[in-house]
């Protein structure tokens, strides 16, 4: 008799205490013994808080010239109270895929900006995190490309499961809170 394997998504909100949570499970049904068993596929989903966020006003940044080098060389060693925003465009075939491929994340870097004390609204170097609705998550640590890719994939799977219409833009924001780097991801929804 065949053994059937199904991928189930169990989504319970993060407000519930352990052992409840959310995650992806493989469900195995054995016709011979009529047994159903579940195996957790991604345990980290239980720990990541993915939320729906309404940003009421935009946040402005000044364009930086070489965002790729800043992202890979300077930011991992940054101790100062600075704030950065990076905008990525996700792959056309991957941005609404329930089973995205990690090599396509976080996407193509479009631009990067730094928060300044005084930004002139009429500046041609003005960038923004627009006001609107987002799927949002954060980690209280500096995330490298691999960490960003994993978190962005989890956020996408959860957003699609919640039936959000995700756009193909991903914003990555680094800031300092209580002398710790915080990595935030914003995914616009319609």
C-alpha cells in the first residue's frame, strides 16, 4: 500500500504561548496502518513574529551612492546610531510562489538610503519607505544575506497563506535600538 505525503501549513498566531505556534508540517498517511503522523518542517517559524503593519506616514532617507558595498562591508561592523533602508525587487516568478527558491532572495538591490537629521523634501536624492500596508517582521540582530533570505521566504509563505496580495518589492531596514542592531523587513500588500 502507498504511503502518502502532504505538506500542510499550520498557522496559529504568535500571541499564543508555546507549544502552539505556526509552521510547515509534512503529514504522512499510511493506508496500511491507517496512521497519520506529522513532522515539523521549519521550526523557526514558531519563533518569528510576522505581522500586518499599517505605516501611517512615510519614512524618508537620503540616497547613498554604493548601497551594495555598504550592505556587505560596512553594516556588519557598524556600532553607531545610524539607520539605513534598502529596496529590493523580487523575481517575477518567485514573488508570489508558495515554495520560493532561496537563491532568488532577497532579490535585486534597487537602491539604498540613510536616515539623516535634516532631509530636504525637494531633494532629488530623497527616497522613502512609503505609507501603506505591509507584512512586517524583525529580528534584534544584524542579518546577513542568508538570514535576510530565510526571513523573507518565511514572511512570503506566511503572507500568502494569510491571503495577502504581496507586491514584488521588499524593504530591508537596519536601525539601532538599545545599542543593538535591529533588522526589519517590510513587504507591501495591496
